[in-house]
């Protein structure tokens, strides 16, 4: 099994260093679990407006050809970039992800809904450090 990121735009490559990456390149990057199983890909990132800090990665997970696909917001600190996999690795399995807060691809999530981000943080809050 090959773990490579297929996005190879030379212009985007110039926008990154060993520790920095363009937000446009994060979108679509594959996400794996510790065993190297593909869990999905980054659909989007949510930034804290005032600090610019990435707070959540929205993982596209499940479905087939866009049908039945769900979006799972993950706290950014759950992801670790892996040169070996050419993507992000999370210490999660599919069962944990399936029970996580999520929304359907056909619905726009209201991030301002009372307690929404608290539910995400609470779900992942008791997890061991990566």
C-alpha cells in the first residue's frame, strides 16, 4: 500500500517548509490511523479568527462517491503529520470516529449552535496524548 499525497502543484510546494504548509494543500490530504489504514481526508480546517490558530480539521469520512459521506470535526491537536504516510495520522479507530460528532455532507453545520464545539472537545477531551 502506498501512502503518498497526490497533490503535487509546484506553486503550492514553494509555499511550504518542513514545518509550514499552505492551507490549500491541507485540504484533500489523507488521514490514517496508527495502523496505516486510510480513514478519509481533510475536507476543511477551522481557524480561530483572532489568533489564526487552526482549531479543527474537518475529516471527510465514509460514503462512496460522495454519497453517505460525513464530516467529522477533529481537534487539530489530534493530528500529527507523517512523512512516511504523506498525510496526517490520528490515534483513532473507525469505531471511535463513527461515534464522534459529525454532520452530513448535504447539511451545513452551524458552528455557532450552543455547545457544538464543546461536544467535539468533550468527545476527544479524555483521549491520551499522541
